């Protein structure tokens, strides 16, 4: 495995290190563990969740109804420390602090006669299936909104979501990406299930704002046999209608991408969903743009969207993918004469890989020059658009990157110091390094590694012309195969001094950078974050 950085990784969880002598008379230390167990409390079927153990004072999450506990005429309403429900109550999957052994009792509530419930299967990011009792909140010609009965979602809030889906999300997203072509039992209507997605969220940081699971499109075990989206209500909030529905638009594109029979590789599928966020809202998603400019990310070291599940992602550097994919697909939409039509062409392509993009670019209606029919040149031009940010032409975003106040946003491209003259780059990755003043570099392209010398203010007339001179050097891997091996390329090797105020040192890259406050993360990425410790 190639080494891209040094530094410590942070794992979520409690690790206890014990040190003791190997002498025969040594006393082995003991650790007090408290037990959290579960009682079905009069259930008719299913099994209580498995008990858990934790050290004193540990804050852990209670179990969901993973054993499918049921009781005739009742629905499962969570846990309580007393069988009669008169003690402290705990939401399934909610946090609890263990200060002693604890037994939690299932709580049962009579099924409402006026509003029958529908039982849904859902899954945690730890890949545990559980049951959710959903109450039908609202229905229109395009969707049916259900809410977890234990979340007490106001019907008027659900109606706002349903109305927004019918009037804005559905026509805008299907108008670009196509219809949902397969509806198992929905009678042509999308199911939206509003619930607290069990993602390990404990009050701050990343959370899953919504997800689409193709399991439910077929007659698989645990399938709901419905075209449906799961939407989070904690910390997600349907009362923040625009933010909430932006996630609906994102996930709807995933559903359409799957149901249309032309699924795309992850970076394209996610890129189209990020484009769907913009198409729905009609304004730039500043959270995606701002992450590009954050200090401490792996973007300056080459990490971007193209190799989605590579080494960077295995070490937790995931938000970089969403930021760069958003910018790349917005650049395509801004540069194409038909704007959003290019997304339609990509979605309709029979190709799943980069050819889906190239095929769309080759459509003369979009106005791209023949040079962009070559993947490496298209990718390199986008990298240079981030570098030069010109107000017109292909080396910028035509001043369309703006914040909430419609002020132009400037991207910060950082150059790197790697402590040596060569650097390992996965397919699609590129790095900028400063060229010593008055120097020309004569590196020869090899395999899939290419170089571009960058004058300070004007893009080069011939991208690949050698020798390479100017202010900075772009070194990138133009391999169009995401599964290709990393390759080494030369970088302009200045020491840490003289690098400029935007320089970063690979040897000082820390753990993955997280934005302040709560921020949405893809279900698969949260699942990786919450995977059990080895």
C-alpha cells in the first residue's frame, strides 16, 4: 500500500491500554464493565437485542428493534428502565450513559384505530436491520409521506415536504435525469419515510441526512418492496424545508440512476446527485465549495472524486470527494451551452465510467472543443479552472460560484511540499508545486503522468509544452481507469521556505478535517466510520 501521508488516525470508540510485568507474581489488573441488557416485556414474537457491555461512565447507543419484537395490537415505542414505563425512557438508537448495570424494557403502545401503521424495515450504518412503525402523514399524486410513529412528526410539516416534492423536486429532477422507471408496489408514487436514521450520531459531527437503498426495489429479505427514500429527522429537520428537500433531490437522483437500468460508477452517480442539489435549489451549495478552501484537508495532496473508494477514503478523507465532485460537475454544467442538458446526456449514457462524461462532452450541442474529448485534457482543464478562475472561457466558472449573499467565491488552490522530488498519484489526482524562479523543468511524461507549467496570470497556450516554466507546476495522473495503480511523478522541489503562504507540507497532514457543527455524510461513508474496531 502506498503511503500518502504521516500522522495519527482517530477512531471513534474507547480503547483501554494495559501494561503489566510478565513476572510470575504480577497482579493482573481488572476492568469493571457494566452490562446493558434488554427485556421484551410481554412481547409475542421476536427476540430482545443482544446485551452490551461498557466501562463505567461510557456513553453508548441503545439498541434498535433488531430482533423484530412484536406484540399483537401494539407497536414498539422504545425502551424504559421500568416495565410500566414510569422510569427514564430511551429512544431506540439513542445515547445512554452507563453508571451501573441497566436493564431496559420494551414499551408497547396500543395501535391507533383511526390511523393504522405500516411496518417498514430499515438498516443502521452498522448493517443491522430493524423495524420501524410508520404512520401515513400525507399523500398526493406524486408521493406518500410516512413518519416513524415515535417521532411525532406534525402532519403539516410532512405536508410541506410532500408539496415541495410534487411542485419542485419531482418536476425539476425527473426533467433532467428521467422518470423513476420501476415502482414495485407504489402505484407510481414515491414513499418518503421520515425517521431518526441510526447512524451513530451522538450530538455533533457527521450524520446521515438521507439514503436510498436498492434492497427495497426487489423481493429480497428485509425488503419493503417499494421505491422509497429514508429521510433523517435528527439532526435533520423537515421544518428546515429547503435544506431537507435538497437531500431529497440528491437521493432521488440515486433512485432514478438505479431504476433506469444504467447505473453509473460512484463518482458519476454522486456527481449527478450533487448536480441535482443545485438543480433543485437554483443556487450554489456553499458548504461543498467552502470545504475546498478549508485548511487541513487532503485536497492539496491530490485527493479528489475520481477514485472514490481509494486509500484516502480508507483513512477517513471522504468530504473531499463531495467537494471536488460538486465543483467538477458544476463546471461541466456552467461550461456546457445547454447547461443541465449535459447531465441528461451523462445519465442516459450506456457507459458507467468516464466515457459517459466524454460521450456527453462530444455532443456538439454543448459546445466543448475536440481537445476535451480526451479525458486527461478535460480533467486537467478543470484543475486549471480552479487555479486561474477566469471570468470567462474554460479556465474558470464564469463568476457563477457565489455564496448565500450572491458574492463571488474565490477558490484557494494550495501548492505542496513533499520533502522529495517524486510523488505518488492515483488515477485522476493532481498536485501543484512552485517552480523556482527563473527555472525551466524538463520532466518527460511517462505512462499516465503529465506536467503543465503555469504562468502566474495567463493559462498556457499549449498545455503539455516542455520545458515547463512559470509560477507553478501541475503534476497529474491522467489514467482514465479508476482501478489503475498509483504512479510516481515529479514535483518542483522547493524546501518549506519560499513556498508561499498557501503551501502545505505532506508530512504534517493530520486526521481528516471536519467542518464545525453538524454536516451530512453519505450512508456508505458513515457505515465505514462506524465499522467495528478490529
